[in-house]
C-alpha cells in the first residue's frame, strides 16, 4: 500500500510572496495605507484583471457573463465593473440548486484538500439554507492578514491577552479572528466561545483573573457583559485591564459601558474583513488593496454617487479559490469620503452598516429600515441598547394599515416609562419621518426575541408579522 503524503501546511504556500502582496501590520500602515490614491487604483486595476480571469474559469461567472454578453477582456479598470452583472444571495442559492451541494461557484472541489489545505464554512443561518464557501490556504492566510490589520489599527498589540467570545460554529468569524491573532499578531488567545459554551459569569472570571486586554464579541454582548460584571460586584476599571474593544455593531454603547476605546468594522463571512474604523472615528476604511466597493441603487441597481445610500457591492481581489466579482450583499451603506483621513490613511471610507435592504419595511409608501429605528432610540441614555422591531397589519374601518413597532428596553430606575415612550415616538417621527410605535419594556425583557447571549451570530432584530396575517 502506498502511503499518500498530505499537503504539509508549511510547504504548500509561498509565504514570502503572501506578505509581499498583502503586507501585515505594522509594515502595511507605513506603506500601502498612505499611498496616493492613483497608486492604489493602479494596483486594484492589475489585481482586478487577474481576478476576472480567475472568475472566468468558474462555471457560475462564465454562465452569467456570457448571458450578459461580457468577456474578461472588457474589464480593464475598476470603472469598467458596472459592465458586469452583480449577483446576490439568490443567485448563490440558484447555483447550489443547479449543482448541489456546493454550487458551481466554488473555485476548488472539496476533494482538492488532498493536494492543498482547504477549509469550508457556511453562511446564511438567518436568511435561508446555509451557503458553503471553500477557502484555499492562500485565501485563509490573506484573510487573516486583513483581520490582523483591523485589530492592529484598533489598538491590539503583540503580547495582548485576547478573549474570543464569538461562536465557534459552522460560520467563519470566530475561527479567522483566532487565526489572525495567533498566527499574525502574537497575542495569547483565551477561547471561550459564547455564553452557551462558557457561561458569561465564567468568561468574566477569565477576563479578571488573566488580565485580558481585549474581549472579542458583538457590540450588544459586550454591553451585556459590562452590565453583568457590575451586577456581580466587579469594578470595571479596577478589576479588569481591558484596553480596547474592537467589535462589529455600534461601538458607542460599548465605549460607554466599559470606559475604553471601542471600534467597529465590517465584513461578511465569504470575504472576511473588508473595512475598519481608525482612531479618527470618521468612517470605516476599506482595505483597498484587497477590495473594490461600489454603492448601487436599491431599486435600479445603477451605481450611485458618493454620499448616497444604496446596496454595497463588493469585488474581492485577493482570493485564489472562490471569486467574488460584484457581490451585491444587500447591506445598505454609502461612501463617505475618498479624501485622506486624519489618521494618515488614503483608503476610502464608508459609513457604518445602515441596515439590510431585504429587511426593508415599506410603511405607508416610505422605506424604513429597522436598524435605522434602533439607531434613533439608542441615542437616549435611558435605554439599554436592546431593541426589537416588528411589522404588523392592523384592520381598520378604512382597510388594512401596516404598522411598525419598536420594543425598547429601559435601564433600571429611570422613572416614568410612559414619558420615555412618548419622547421616543416623537424622536422617531422627526428622524424617520413617520409614526412608529414604541413599547417600553424592562431590562433583559427582549432576550428571548433577539436571541442575545445564544449561539446566534447576530441578534435577531426584526420580524415581519404581516406575512402570516395576510
Ligand atoms: Zn482614518
């Protein structure tokens, strides 16, 4: 019997080329980060041409581009991108139906793991059937470098003790954070998983006892942890050494809860970290040596000028396996600036995640995003930061009327909840432009609805009850 030789991890990648192409921090922040935009766009142009050639080898893209009458040679610069059709999660689902179970969009067959180290993760637990992504070793390592840059930009340093409280599950997040910190940033990782795996009380014990300097979790959970720590009798400043809290979600309540800098970032499972906030807190810098981002109109799909809100369309430049050319992720965003930032970076900046266009609620002819309502109520210091929206249809003598209600948790001891409710309704009317009902509930009352503290990768924030009612 011959003994098959496995693809040994240290032998299967050109490591020198990897760090030359995608430099990690700190070198990256002294070089590419500060390049003039023309130089950056020239690099994007070269990488785009290569990515389009790779995509052309994939049945998924060839099928779609041939149908649209476009060939790889038609794409010479980033400005040519709108010639290519974008794709959405629905096209991925179609691809899986066409060629189950992996779809015809993967750049590698699963069996290729015998020749090169591959990983597979899934997305889509919240919006339908799971969608697999196969990652080559290059894609994992380059993605880990992007993640390392994010953590470095946000104050994590070699020697830090980092507690990773994300869910280690079928999706990618927790694994790539671990990989980035362990392989590329010299941190000591304490791996707890979520509260379901390691009780939050025990996580706080770890953080206290081992001098944890950073906790990785989603923003709502970090706020929850701070509140629980106080209830357990900890003094957050005296008993912990937390120095920085990089997160996904709104960092402002996190900063307030822990009394240390907090930052946000953006990314999604298939392409890993795309953008991250710097110390200037003036938008999220896109790692433009690895991505080209566009914003397109939600209804027409046409490119939008900078500053206007639409769907984010992502083209990924760094991956060798699975390609992502004009992936319309249906997250609402806008490009804030292409001017140099106070931090010295020249990479363009986007706004924070503004909601999902496919959870958009059409209410009395106006598009409302539940996340936008959440952002409005969370400005009030009397609320905990926890909220949940539902849409319902009310029967009236004049016919059916769609209503949106936001449930908001108040902090303990705030006095008159009725007054809070009236004031939040007024504030929503001013900022959203129409009447939205508010229900004020007690601290922790929304946990069963949002799934906060469970294995859900993102808390549930919206339920459309109109479908069941009609
Ligand atoms: Zn900056």
